[in-house]
C-alpha cells in the first residue's frame, strides 16, 4: 500500500537541483566548529597585483591571497568589493585584469603532482576558463591581454589564445644555444602601436620580438654588454617606441625599439638587488626643479622596501627615495616577509600603487604645492607581514557593549599589534606605535645621504619587539577621547615624587591593553579607543625579560611576570609601581621574620599563627620563569604559575603568599587561563596535560591528557564548559568539563600556535604556524545539539581550515541548516519513549502553556474580544458596476435565502455538539467504572480551551453516585495527582471546575469528601516539590556565586 508507513520518520525536503550527499561512517568535519573565513590577508603571495580603470572616476586593484582573488576599489579608500569564488584547485601564479574580467593562472604541473589552468572571473564569480595545451608542463608566470589576443608566459614558452572565442591559437617556443638561456626571466610585455607584437626577456639578456599572429620571431634586441646578465624587468614608456629594460647586474637602460639604440643607461640596482619593477608616470608632471615637467620613472626591487624616483631628463638622475615603503626581507631568515613585488602609476593620476610581499597594498600621492619628489601615503590595506603569535578577543566593556564579539587583537613576529573587525574588513587597523617615519628622519635613516647605506634600510628597529602576550580590559577605556592631546609614548621611567594630575584621566579613561614582548624587560601599554601606543613602559622588578602579563578586571592594574621569577604590579592611571609579590620587607619586618623563624612553636599563639598560614611575609618567590598570572574578578587574589612547578596564591592587598600547589618535580607549568564566572583556572604542563583547579577549594578537579608534544595555546569556552587546546601534533582538542570527555578533535594541516574564544561564544580564532592570516571558526553549539560522548582520536582525519574567500565555510545562518543526520545517528542515543521516567518524579504535560492558561482566563478573553457594536452591512456597490463572475449580487442572495437554512445548520451543529458531549461523558463514565481515567484525561487534553470550558460547564450531579459526573471528575484529577502526572494541567482544570460548580460542591457531602481527599494529595505533593525546588535553587546559587 502506498500509505502503509505514514507514521515513519519523513526524510528532509531537499533543494531542487542539489546533489544528494552520500553518508559516510566517519565524518571528517568537526562536531562543534565549522570553518567560516580567514581574516588578515591582503597580498601575502609573490604574485603582483593587477589594476583596471573603472570608467573615469576610480580604479580597481586585484590581489592574490593564495587560491582566491580580492578586488579593492580605490575611490572608496581601498574598500574590499569582490572576493572570487570558487577557489582555484592550486596556488595562483599570475593574474591580469582586462575590462570587467580577471584572468588567474593557477597550479604547477612540472612536478606531476597537481594540475594547472587559467580561470576567468567576473565580479568575483567564475565565468569560464582557457584550455591549456596537453604538453604544457611549466607554471604560468605572467598573463597579458591586448587587442584580440590573450598571451601567457611560462618558463620557456608563450601560449596564445583568441580573446573572442577563448580557443587556443598557437605556442611560441624560445630557442637557446646553451641550456637555460631561453628561460623568460624578464617576462613579456607589449608596446602601443606595435600591432600583434610581444616582447620577451631572456636569461641570456636578449629581448625577442614575436608576432603572435604569424607565430614568427621578428627581431632580437641584444644587451649593451655581455656582463649585463639576465633580463629582470621590462616596461614600455609613455613615449612611443621607448622601453625600459633592467638586467640582473643592476643596469637599467631606456632603448629605442625602432632604431635599436640605447638612449639612457643607469645603475639603478646592484647584483644583489636588481630592479624587478619599473613604472612611468603618465600625467605629464613630477620632473624638473618645480615638478612641471614630464619624465618620471620609478624603480623597485624585491630585495628591499624602497622605491627610487628618477628624472630622465638630461641623462637621468635620482629625484628621491621613498624609504621603507614596505618591509624589507628579514635578515635572519624568511619568517618576516618583505620586499616590493610591483609598483605602478595610475593612468593620468599623480598616484603610485605599491604592493609588497609583506602582505600590504598601498597608494601614494604626489603633492604639487608645495612640490615634493617623494609621495606621501594615501590609502593602505595590510595585515601581518609575519606569522601570528598571540590572539585575544576584546572583552566587553563596562556598559555591556558587543565589542567582545567584533574585535580580535593579534600580535605577530613583524612587531605589530592589529585589531581585526569581524563585521567589516575596512575597520581593521594596526595600533600606531608613533610616527615611525619621523623618528627615522631624526636618526638619519630617511635622509638623502642614506642612499649609500644600501637597499636594506629598515624601520623595524624603531618598533617595539615581537609581542608574546596580550592582556586587555575595557572597563577604564575612554574610547577615542581618552586623555586628549599629545602624550609621550612608552615612558620607561616615572619619578614617583613628580605630581601627576589624575583628574583628566579619571574622567576620560586610560590605557586598556598591555603587551609583553620577546627578549625585552618592558611591557607596553596601548590605548584601544585611540588605536595608538600608551604612555607607559613598565620594567620588571629584577630587570629580567618579561615572560607574561595580565590586567585586573577593573582595568586599573597591570601585573608583570619575568623570566627571573619576579612579579610586580603597576597602576595604569599613574604609571607607578604599586606592589611586589612577595611584598618587599622593610628592615624591621625582615628582622622580625628572622626572629620568628628562629623561635620554636612552644606557645598556643604561635601554633595558631602557623596553622592559619604556613608562609611568612616576603617568602614564596618563584625560582624560575613565571609563565602565567591571573587576577580574580574581585581583586582578592593574584595567582601565578612558573616553570618551577608551583602555583602560588597571593593576597592582592598585602602581597603575602596564602597558599601553594606544588607539582614539582613531576611537571613544569607552561601557562594558565582563568574563567571568572565559574572561578576555575586551568594550567598547561610540559607533560602534555591540562589541569583544572577550583580557586575556592584550591583542589585539582580535572586532568585532561592526550596532547602529543608541547601545548602551544589553550583557552576556556565562553561559558566555561569546554577546554580547547592546540598542540604541536597539529590537533585542536575540545574537552567537556562536566563529563571529562574528549568531545571534539580537529586535525589541521599545520600546528596551531594561538587560540582565542569570543566572549559571546560565536567564534573560535586560531593562528597556524607560518600563516599570516587568522582562521575564524563558527561555534555550531549555538544552534544545534553537541553530544558529549567520548570520541576517539584514531578516527579523526585532517580537515581543511577556513579560507580568505569563505568558500567551504559556513556562517551562523548557513551552518544552522546543515544536514547533520549522519552525525546525530552516530553520536546520539535514542531517548526512551516513556510517558514517565519514574513513579517518584512529578511529570508535566506536553500541552502548550498557552492552552491551559487560556482556559484559566477564558471569561476575561471573551469579554475583551466581545464586539462593542453590532456588525455593519457592507456598503452596496453602484448599480452600474456589474459582477465580473456573472454571479448575482449579495443583496439578491440574502433576499433569496431560505429561512429554514438556519434551522438546518443549527441541527448539524447540534448533532456535532451532542456527539462531542457523548464522547466526553462516555469516557468519563467508562473511567469511573474501570477505575482508570487515562482515556478520559487524554481526551480532555485534546480539547480546545473553549471546548474544554463548555464540557466542564455541562457536568451534571446526577441522581446517584454512579451518575454523578462531578464526583467522577474530582476522582479523575485525584488519580492524576497520585500518579504524579500532568501536574500543571491538574491545577488548571481544578481551578476552572471549582469556579464553575462551587455552589453544588458545598451542598453535597460526597463531593466535599472527595475534594478533601484531592486537597490532601495536593498539599503533600506541593510540600514535596517546594522542598526539592528550594534545595536545587540553593545548590545552584552556591555554585554560581563568585564568593564561594
């Protein structure tokens, strides 16, 4: 039969056109977290940007973030407008923008491990692709679109397609006498008025001119000397037939292509830093003494972050050098990326665009009055130039704003502190460390004479060292108006005798972020509201390097720990040192401590003093590096941990040691995290374990094992139920605190180095080793059930994390509707379908609350809904408006209505009503006869509030006890109380019953006796529930109180 399985579970409806997913026994996705997106990526690869004018008003710049493209609009201040989707299967190797399309080459099939191709995007969406020759086994390095041709350059060959049909046209092969000389190191370019011609720069210094239409080599330009080396860059000039060519030995020439003569020859680079990018200014300005002449050329190299500007008039000269436009490459390795990848003047504009391998895109503008040969910054979009080392979500401020869910702080190896907005990328910003370029001028770094220092001049030495720890509290943050005016940055000394007016800071607020730095004895403060460096730099008490830092929840104090074991507390408002842990003793106190140690406990007072506290003032200092400090939410305790294996509990006001937990020599403690709401503190140890301690009892309540290798970072969830830890084995593990179960595990491609959980519980931020961006994961437990069953790490497979384009990730809305049937079938245990779990438990009904509340107040609802005036007849339509359906008018229907219809309708209504009353009465009497009123109660549950009220009103006392419906109804409710079921319905029904029939009940002794029995059971059950509720409420309040 087609409907034989009506009661079976129905399959979920599926979108039309969607593909059904096959169910696998093992899910590779995380059960709790869904990948969302990656923030902080602008131009992290070596692929140069590409630009296109958009009408006459703006330009669009497109950069590569690895496997996707990002397009920025210059008119909107480099605002992100498009992100391409889908992602390319492999890393992007070349891009080019033509009109409204962007071409992206991806992959490298030379090693045979991956495929390659060229995709075409329009407004962020893939619209097509180019077919590659099957024998192409080289990565594509450059793409050009000109005329009716699309040209791509690989290592030794040039591929040509027709732009109209996108079909492959021909392949141009370069030949060489020696192996490797035909490699196209200088790429390809075109020149205006040279129809169908393409120029190719080779390793041997030759520049070949090819006709792509005929596929023939037309001419070869030889280098000016045999020692010039390989061609590194070519760029046509605004003047016809003139081209700038740079070589690997540092030489740069401007050549006339028609006459094959060199017009200008410059030493623009060096063998170690040859010119790799050339640009010409096209607005006819910038050269000469007053900047009114044409002929400006800019050169850059990937070996430095400087841009050199040349005046090509009268043989060429250096006009100026834009020092450190981008970070130079790191001298101690490749950890900090740097160097310029491309420079380009915008057509007809005094604006130059630069992109560097330091993950930044910048625009610079030339001032005409007063004239300056060196431009100033116009717009910038950037991120970390080195891997991220520390993360911290901004907490909520005192007013409870949602800043904790929006802003993410990150510190990296590039010595910068960034604030990332998870709502709008354009709001993300780097916290200023002062006018670095102005400081550089004072040191002579940016002076004209500094050109002799070489191309590796850097501004990094003027920044604070690499950030290793971040602490913040917004309770005293004054926003953008905190301490108005100019303030000195990072004062390292503060005379306590010098008076400081605290009235302004008391009204406007002060610093709210404190950072610790690598190999530096100072911690530094920051204004979050003003997005700049603060006034103070606090030095550790013993002068050793800083190891960790924290802030009190009130935002007034910063506590600093050092690698030598000292702990010091500073006031952020005044910048003064306030306390040391342990507290520093005066000479009199030191003598008293020595005398107390020498005495023997022979008196009752000394015994009591030792029993109350076994630690003398001034004792308890850590012997090794302090790895974590916590200040509780009430400013009563300061808790510190160290590599010496000890956890110390200090008194906040006095600095004395109150309690100590010693895990030495079993393990060393590498970090700690605090959850204020539950008053729990977790410690990571070098043995791969995470130990959780209750601050009130100071006992270890949980130990979590399983991490292989060092624990890089860990954190509490926002509600304190989970511990999330990242270790060196590229795993992120999630433990459930109440059950001690490992409930989730994520195996990443690279080890995770930093973690942060948002205060609202929506996001988990993770930084991977060697990555410049920050991965954001969504918390699926906000909208779906997360089982707490123990899982096995053996079934955990590697998953791909979030991407810059967000492809493959899920937002909160999308992830909420993800089909999780397979996971639910595997992880959840089917609940037993029982009406009542236990006879000792009171069970409520599943009836909606609105139904029995409506029954209680049905009279009030009817009175409120009663019409104030009789209904009015509708206005008659004009006689000249005929009916569109040809039906007679409404007044005719009324006039022709049969007067007996009302009686017929009344008889039908009466028949249905009598049938309903018969069912109600028969079930009630059947229950009285059998002593089981379950059928009657279920029937009464199914009635609507108005119908149930009518049935209760129609109950009759009868002639004897067998026909007394009032008596049977009271006994039915008494039996429900004895069975401890439908407690709230029983109360509602009895209240309505007594209100309707109280007069009949008072006159009957039998009904009064039955009602007394019901009252006895009601009072007994009420007292039992009241006691249980009071007990549970007391336990919950005890557990939630931060004082207990």
